[in-house]
C-alpha cells in the first residue's frame, strides 16, 4: 500500500480525485478512438490510396487528435486550479498559508508511488465505495473549528498559568519591598529622634528657600499680568480704531451709491424708462376706470 502520509479522510479525498481524473482520462481515450474510427468509416472506403491521399488523411487525423488532446490538457489544468482554489479558500478561513513545490510534480519516485496506489489501493477502495455517495468538499466542519478552538484555549490557558506564576513572583517581591520600606521608615524615625534639631534646622532652611522661590514666582506672575493688561488695552484701542474706519468706509459707500443713483436718474435711458412706466400707469388707470364703469352698468 502506498504511503502518502495522509490521514484516512485525506486518503479518501485523494481517491475521489483520482477516480474523477480516471473517468476524464477514459473519456479522452474514447474520444481519440472515435476520431480514428470516424476516419476509417469516412475515408477508408477504397482499396488503394496514393501516398498524397494517405498523407492528407493522416494530417487531418493528426489535426483533430491534436485539438482534442490540447483541449483536454487545458481542461485538466483548469480543473486542478479549481481544486487548489477550494483548498486555499479553506486554509485562508483559518489564516493559514499553503506552499507548493512545483519541482516535486516531476519526482519520479513519487509518481511511481501514485501509479502503484492507483493499481492496488485505488482499485480496492473503488470496490468498497461503489455503493457510497461521493462526499462534496466541505468548506468548514465543526471538528476542525473545535480542534482549533481547543488549541487556542490550551495556548491561552498556558499563558494564563505563566501570568499567574509571574503575578505570584511580583506579589512576593512587593511584600519584600513593603518589609524593606517599613524597616527604612523605622530607621528614619529613629534617626529623626537622634538628630531632631539638625533636621529641624535643615527643614527650616528648605522652607525659607521655598518661600523665596514663591515670592519670585509671584513677582513674575504680577509682571505677566501687567503685560497682559497692557496688551489687552492696545487691542481694545486697535478695535475702536478699526470700528471707526469701518463706519467711515460704510458712509463713503452710501454716498457713492447715492451719487450713482443720481447719475443713473439723469441718463436718457432712465428718463425713457420713466416715461414708459408713466404711460403704462396712465393706461392701467384708464382701463380700471373703464372696467369700473362696466361693472356699475351690470
């Protein structure tokens, strides 16, 4: 029995694919046989042929066979691509990256193992599985998901155990640090009792230094406040000036509009338009009087 290193499930998948490939191969051979038979039935109707006629028949037969074989090889290559697509799609759902070694496709030893498998194991498996239905390639099954989840849970559990161990180590280190801190505080209190006056003088000097620093900072802060007040006053003055300039520009614009309106009223087009509007108004008034007259008669 050929050993490909597969489990039982994958071994059955290989058998199903080889069964499919064998059926396609048998169909291709039947097609080639039919090409020769058609040649015999259609062309070999005479007893004698010239060399040119035989050459012509062989060329035509070779062209037909070549086309059929080429089409079958192309179809086989495309079928293999679809098979790889199914496998890669399943792998990508689990964030896996599959790699192929093209050089292994021409490994004579492996090819001989496949041939031996087809002669022995494939035939016996074919007899055993004649009554069974060919299973379709399942995209994902619960077993695979559960197995990956169990692996992930085991990995997380292992990391959790490591973190717990590290936490216990840190807790022991923290307790040791607290003990050392308590000892240091006790030693400090004892030292303060022994050197109280010296520490009091040092503390007083530090307080005085802090007070001087605070006074310096307060003086700087007051200077900053006065500078900010001056800058705010300048901004306010600039704002008032800008407002006056804006009012002056608005007034100039109003005067310019009035002058333009006055000039426009003095133009001939304006006077003509005004005369036309006056005539139209007079006509409208006359029509209204006439309309009122008719309405009163009714």
